[in-house]
C-alpha cells in the first residue's frame, strides 16, 4: 500500500466498485409505543436492522454508553448482558461467511511458514529459493486475526514436522495468539523489529539453520 500512496497512477475503476451487497437496513422502520425506533433490538443473528438518517419512522438515539434497544443509556444489568450477548452473536454469524485464509503447500513438506499481512511476499520468494534447494515448505498467511481461524491454523501447524512464525514485531504477537487460541506452542520464531521489511534471503538463511 505504501507504493500506491507515494506514486501516481491512472486507473479505470472496476465494474464491481460501488456495487457492494448491503444488508441490515430497515425499509419501513416503525416506531414503538414510545415513538422511537428499536434500532438495537435483539435478533437471532445479532444484527439489528438500521434506519437511514432522515428516514421516516427511524428516530433513535446513538450513544457511546451501554444502551437499551432504543439507544437510551442503560445501567440495568439485564440490558447490559443482552446487548453484549447480541454483539457476540454477530461474530458467530460472521464465521459462516468468512473464507479460508491463504494457504500453499508442497508434497512432503517438512516446514510450514505462518505469517500475517505483508510478510506474505518475502516468504513466497523465500519458498521458491528453498524449493530450488530441494527444501519443501507450506505456507499459511493470515489476512485477519479475528474471528481467529483456529481450526485452519491448527491443521496448518500439524501439516509438517516443524513450523516457523514470521512476523514484524519484537514480542512475537502472532505466535502468542496461536498458543492462546490453539494451545500449540510454535518454538521457531523469526522476528524483525527494526522497521524494515523482511528480505527473502534472511528467511532462507534462518530455515537453513534449523534442524528439520
């Protein structure tokens, strides 16, 4: 993305732009007995249908505090529990539609790379070089971390003899998250935290020093 922000390009907009599927809108909002629309009503999916500003009958309150179905600030414990549970229902609904994360594999791979975001490019280049050196590897690159793809990560780690987490931070945050969510401790960690991107050759050199 940095390349785009520091460059000039003329692009023809794809036909899919501005054609996103939108859902969760109330076509005909109807106020309740108190003249307010229950914008945050409890639903099976956790998604409440919303009204558009200015839409007739869609008057409701918006606040940063805990609230009831109409948006009014609420300190009642039952209202609090209901709204919290409703929000987490959204995550369960999301899980049904989220696609699998990026995965590449080779037959008889002894090592699996696990990474997040922009480390994907250098790792793919490193895998090509390792392949030329007859070292077969797999790769899982995560584009998002929540809801955490627990089953896919666990399956990926167990797909080979060893795994290495490649990430651009000091603490090994992704590796720690994997342990938190799967119980698996990935001991091989390649961390870079000098503000520079990974180079394929440093990933290759790291793998060559592993006992796999």
